[in-house]
């Protein structure tokens, strides 16, 4: 699977953010008290605690690692699926999409891969915020985990959807024109 320059930059950013998340989790672990928060209510107040353990503390970095593997797997699988079974792909301008050649369908998936990489970067940021905040709450450095980053995350995901959708429609239209597929 070849990556565009933007996708290569996003892969680098995802790897860096993922590494930073693990680094911060490893940094905090020895300093944590014997009781750590595991859940926060909507106001950011801890409402569940557990005994300090590697499994409890490293759960978020492990979930982040799983998400990285899952999203890369989805991107790889979706590109292959688009070439073999385009009717199974939920794409804008699907009528045009299914008429494209397998190679053009792969190219039409570029915005999807970019979107998934952007999601991974946002997730690493969100999980990093949760690790930092959880450690600071556990250490008594702050009383709550500020909830506003969750809204920034959701807003960023929603904001990414519009350009993703537009880029996908434009890509499919351009590829259809280049292959002589009737647009109407």
C-alpha cells in the first residue's frame, strides 16, 4: 500500500504521538500512588478507583495500540475490498465508484486512508490527555479531569468528515472522467 506525502506525514505523527503516549504512561507509573482513578463522570470527577497495577494503568495505551492496528487493518482491507468487491464499499457516488477500474477504486480510497490516519492522531491525543489527567488526579495535582478535550475531539472528528466526504466525491468524479465513465 503506497502512501501519499500527507499520509506519510500522518503516519509519522501517529507513530510519534503513540510513542509519546507510551512514554508518558511509563514515566508516570512508578510515581503513582497505590490507588488510581479508572473512570470519570461527565464533570471530570473520578467516580471509580482501583489498585495500582500495570494492567489497570496501561489499559489506555494498550487500547490505543489496538486502535492503531485496527485502523491500519481497516485501511488495508478496505483498499483491497474496493478493488475486488466494490459493491460492498459504502462510498459517495457509489454508482460511479463501482464502474471504475480496480486501480481507480484503490485510488478513490486515498481520502479514506487519510481520514483513518487523522482519526488515529486524534485518538492518540485524546488518550494522552486521559493518561496525563488521570496521573495528575491520582497524584493529587488536580481534582478533576477537564472534560473539554472530549468535545474538541468530537468536534475535530466531525470537522474532518466534511473535507473527507468532499475529497472522496471529487476523487471519484475525476477518476470516472479520466476513464470515460458517464457521469449522469
